[in-house]
């Protein structure tokens, strides 16, 4: 019984820490993700999608189903391992245990997906603008649920916003 409480305590701490550092884990709905990757931004085989806070890897798996390559960054060790297990057989998917704020986007990046939180959207905008300049190309951002202040989305399909940097 003590072991069970210890495990539950560790899980609560991990998920709480992750929510404090980034966004809380909220599983995406498959139909919403499919709509975002087909109607909001029509994902192509030539795309490299980066999922910031990839959770259990649903967005990565959906992107790969559409033929694109996908890389996910996840800082929650539990979600990282679940995602690795669910995506390990797909060569188009890579999951990285890391805080994305400490990373640069891979050279082939075309689209970034995030369920962020309002407090991080300004920082995300600045980071993506810098990355688009560094890569010398346009990068699209699919944001679930959160708008970027003073930036007009290219397109909106509730609950998603599409931006171009």
C-alpha cells in the first residue's frame, strides 16, 4: 500500500512540475488533430512537423499517417516513455526527452504544433521568429486553444489557430 502511495505521489509531482514548466497535459482528440492537419494546415509528405510538448504522441502518429515526418519534444518522463512505446515502430517519428526551449528547430522544419499556455505565447512567437530567420524559411504554427496577442492568424478552425512566421 505504501508503494502505491509513493508511485501516485511521484506521478502527481511529475505532472505538476511539467504543468509548472510548460502546459499541463491534456490529451488531444484524434478528430481535432486530424482536422488541424488536413483543414487548417494541409500536411504533406514533404513536411516536418515538430510537436512541442508531444504528450503520448497522438499528433506525431497522425502526422506520420498523413505521410509527414514528425519530431516530438516531451519533458514529462512518463509521457515520453509512453510516446516512445507507441511510436517506436514508425521510422517517420522521433521523440526527444527534452525541454524545447533549450533546442533549435531541425533544418527541415515546416510546421510546429503546440498546446501551450497563454503565458508562453509571447516567448513562443519570439522564438519562432528567430528560428524562421535562422532557417531562412517560413514556419507555420498550429496552436491549440491559444492565440498570440497582436498577431493575426492566417486561418482559424476552432479550436486551432494557424500562424506563419
